[in-house]
């Protein structure tokens, strides 16, 4: 249980940095995957969670931009 406290604190800090632009789904999923991967890579779970959060946010931000672009093209707006 004590191993998850730094992970939770890191996630809370990342969310509090810029709450208007945080995409929680990407951050939480990425942090979970990154923490597991970091744990197996020489016990760097916190570093993996931070990296996973950033990567997850970037992925979902890119995905949302592509969906918005496709929606605009479907409506005929250029």
C-alpha cells in the first residue's frame, strides 16, 4: 500500500498543475500502464506513471483533434 502513495501524490500533482486542460482519461490510463511498466523496469513506478500520464494526455489530445477535424470536414466547414 505504501508503494501506491507516491503514485497517487504524483497523479494529484499533475492534475493540479493545469486543471483546465487535463484530460483525466488519458492521464489516468497512461499513469496506470506507466506505473506497471516502470515497476517491472527496475522499480521506477513513479517515473513510469508520470511519463505514462504525459503520453496518455498527448494521445487523447491528438485523438480529439483528429475527431474534430473529421467532424468539420463532414459538415463541409473548411
